[in-house]
C-alpha cells in the first residue's frame, strides 16, 4: 500500500503551518461557489426569503462525509479517488469518465459566458460576448499553462479571500437597510410540488457536483509531490474550504433575502440575466457606488469557478484515460491537451449553440443530481475499506452521518424521479 511518509506523524502542527498548507480545499471552494452559490443560493433567498436556509445547511452537512472521502482516501493510500473507482470496477471508471467529459464542457461553457457577461462591466468599449469569452479562456489557459498548480493555488486563495471579504461587507450593509420583504403579505412557500424542481437543482449542486470530490483528491495528490502533507494539514485545509462554502451559501442566501425578496421584481430565468439583474438591483438598493463592488464579487466568484473547473476536470479526465489505457503515469501534456479540448468545445458551444446552452446546462445539472447518490455510495465504500489505515477510516459519528446522508440523497432522488416522470 502506497502511503504518504507524513501520514503517521501525529505531532500537532502550529496554526501558522496549517495556514501555509492551505491548497486543494481552497481550490475546491473556488470551484464550488459559482452557479450553486451566486445564482442558486441568491435566488433561493430572493424567492423564498429565509425558508430554505435550514435545508441548505443540512445538505452541506449530509454531503460532508462524501466530499471528505477524497482527502481520506488519498492520504491513506497515496492514490486518487479515480483510481479507487477503477479498483471497484471498470464500469464505474467508464461511467465516471463519460460524466466528467459531459459536465466539463457544458459547465465550462456556462461559467465562461457568465464571466464574459460580468467582464463587460469593466470594458470601456463594446465587445461581443464571444470575444469576451475568448479573452476569459485565454487568460485561464495562460495562467494554468504558465504556472499550473502553483498559479492556480495562489489565485484561488486570492479569489476566495476577496470574495469572502467583499460579500460579508455587502451583507453587513444590507442588514442595516429597510428591506422590501417587510411589505410582503403572502409568503411564497417552497414546501409544495411546484417548487420541487428548483429545490432539487439547488440541493443537487450544493455545495458542488459530487465529482468535485475526485478533483480535490487529484489536487491533493499533486500537492503531496511538492509539499510535506500530513493527515492533520490535509483535513484542516479541506474543512476550511468546505465550511467556507457552506457559510458563503448562507451569505448569498442572506443577500437575496435581505435585498431581493419581496421587491416585486420578476427574476430572470437565465443565469447570465439574473447576474446582471442582481448587480443592478443591489446598486438601486444599496447605492450606485456599490454596482462595481457587487460586479467584482460576482466576477471573481464565477471566474474562480471557471479556472478551477477547467483544471480540475482536465486532471480527472486525463487520470481516467491513463487508467483505461493501463499506463503507469499521467503526463502533463495529456492534462494540458484536455484543458484545450474542454476550452475549445466550450467556445464552440458558445459560438454555434448558445441558444441550447441552458437546456444543456439543465441536462448536466440533472445528470449530476442523479449520479450524486451513487458516487457518494462509492466514496463511502472506499473510505471504509481495509485498504485505508484505521486512523483514516470513518468513525462511528462519521459513519452515522454518511448513512443518514445516503438516505437523504437517495430519498431526494426518488422524489425527483416521481415528480419528473410519474407525477
């Protein structure tokens, strides 16, 4: 069994060293806070006020063990979750690879057009969305190819720090404002069949699609090549990133509830339209000076997701290809090739199939939601296998939480199937 040489080091690390070790967990947070937070969480607050806060908190708690599995498995075996899926059966590997290719292209296209739309706020002249999308892709690829993991690591920390500070400032300001919700006489309820579609999509992508756990595993595996990583530092990094995404989800819900809820404004159905609407409504409520503050928050949120998604999906797809072809090592050229393939395919969709982007995105979201319980079960099996050291297997509390989480995920899936195809 291949293990990290630092695995058995039980000496507690000082906080300064733990902070310096931050990396994959923060990148996971940057990948997660895109559409699920800026759009879904804010819309949840805008439509239903605070009613979904408890549900958003619960889904983050119930999914915690399955995202944590990527850290446990990699630290315990020195291998990625993708390799774990291959060990459980090649059919899981093939299905996972197919899911990742579809999700990578569609999600990248959606994030790129969101980023391009927000970038237009800072361009003093008119450029088409396609040109702006090309600029976003070029910047992402330049950063990834020039500095690759190290550049992405530094950029993710900067983005998350800026995003967190700016968002908390916006919420603090919003709490001091009289809200339109005070005038609402009839509260929209999410606890009915009509709201199931919205809740399912929101919960399915909160805090992120389940394949992000395998991406975090790949980032951690790469980090161990350049740094001394211990079980303590890896779990600290993951917890900071994961808890950060959960807090930000509630913060964005608070922004929607405090500023948009009860305003009477009809919310745009598209993510891009809603993002612009969001910026404009904040500016009208808080003050015109805040327009660029909110635009910066939104842009960093989506751009951070874009660059981490391109890198992360390219890593897991190239790793899947390596395992399918039974190669000993995954070359950086293969990973870079997949970055280009994902980016070019995303631009092709934006150039020729823009009108089909939202249906494709909905398809990707439904696919992610349907497959989440099954990959969560695979993650559960992997981290409770004899291949892991006892110290990295789930304890009684985590096992209990995992079982409750599986019941929750499969239960939600059953409700969705009934609502979608039988109701």
